C-alpha cells in the first residue's frame, strides 16, 4: 500500500506523538508533502513544496498547487490512497488531489474543527467556506477515522455512512512515559499541558489558581493569546520545553488538569496516566470515556469553582492519588500502546482500498 499525505510544518511532527510515523512504518511507501521544517524519519519519502510566500497565506490559493503537485507524485510512484488530517489546508488539498488522481481519500478527525472555528471567532465567510469543505470531505471520504465518539457522531450527522466511520485512539510509548523519581520544587504541584490558549481553558485555570495559594501551577505549551489579566504568583509559565523532558514534568506534578472547552482525545491525559498521575479534566469530547472515576475527576467546562473544588479534593489525600495513578498506569500499559494504534489504522486504510 502506497499512501500520500500532507503536512505544513515537519517540526510540529517532531513534537507530536508519532501518529503519522507509525502508519509509515507499517506500509510499503508513505509519501509526505510539506511546506517547511525538518523531520528525521526513514520510513517517510518527503516532497518539499516550494511556493511563493503570498500563496502560503491563503488556504484556497495554497490547496490547488498542492493538489497539482500531489497529482504528479501519485502518478510517478503509483500512490493508492490519500490520507489527510482535519484542518482547512489538509482537507481542501486532499479532496482536490483525490479527485484529480481518482484514488480513495481517508480523513482522520482529531478535533471538532467546526466548533473550534467558532470558538476562535474566525471570519464568518471563511468559516462557512471551511465548514463546507469539511462536509464535502467527510461525506466523500472512503473512510473517516475519528479520535472520539463525539467526532464519530459529528461525521455521521454530516452524512458519512456509519459503516465508513471508525474510532481509533492514539497509542503511547510506556517506556518513555513511566514513573520516575523527580525532585519537587513545591509540595503541591498541578500541571497543565496546552499552553496559553483560550480553548484549553487557560483563563479558567488562572481564576481557580487565585483561590489556591498553597498550590503551584505549571503551564507548558505555546503562547497563543496574550494574558492581560494579572497572573497569580503561584502560576509558572514554562513555554515549550525541550523534547524528551515531558516525563520529568509529569512526574514532578501531583495531578494534570485540562479545563478545555473543546478537545479530541487528548494525548496528554494518556501521558500523565503512564507516569502514574491522575487527571482532572473537562467533561467534553472523548475525555469522559478516558478519565474514569478510578483515574480522576470530571468538571464542567468554564466552571471555576468546580475546578477549584476538584483540585482541593484531589490534593487532600495523597495516598489516594498514588493508588489512582497506579491504576491509570496499568490501564495505559494494557490498552494504549502504539502497536494497537498501528494495527487499527492499517485495518481502516486497507478497508478504504477494498471499498
């Protein structure tokens, strides 16, 4: 099986879990068109797209030349299938390429793009156009692979046949993410991995932190919005940390919090579980299916007081936290290794070809 995909920035893949790499390592050929960045991965055949910067500022302008380049690659290498991720650029490029080459299209939905566009207050005309493309792709794809039950329902409501929609969870390297002894700078530490982003509930967390002066909050991830409100002294923003250091921060913390408004199936929850840490997260997307009572607590998105009480409750019994963390670690080891993900993805890609 020969597959072609798209990626804007290869450096992003080096920071993400290897969800594309795991597919590439299990098929005959995996071709990847990209705009910028670097990635060391021998299983992928890279194709650099060199377009003027003015074209790269527009999804519509960029998608057509990308599809034309993809057409040539598909003809040259005998590509069997187009595999894309959600997002305007990937969706439009993949749709056009699959139509030009007349080969199956598979899309993988990682987050609720339609809802995210609304939260990010995208221009209404651009949002309508992007949602229209999403619907075309979802209904026209031979296979829609979702990361959550919410996205599965979304794809079905937008016209995708239930027989063509499947849920495949990410995997995890439980050797990299594992309990280790780490010196704690404070007695009570709460970790948020997601950076300064509105959709990740950063303002909800900052408000809750004001009521919990004896708890220190560490935030890791990109700075997407400027925080104009005063940041409590017990909140520490670390930005994007070095590759390979995340297990240190998980193990340094007592719990992970994720007060998001929109999600898919967050990898950070599995990473925390693998390091033996319980989780407090919003009751959105796939989170209720993962953060079971034996592994953590669920809160209403946007509810500052409920988040505050959940953190207080969690940190009131350290022995209970340890037991919950051990149960979470056992769950991940038994059910969420990368081998399970690779087998399910290959199964769905092969199904798209057969159909």
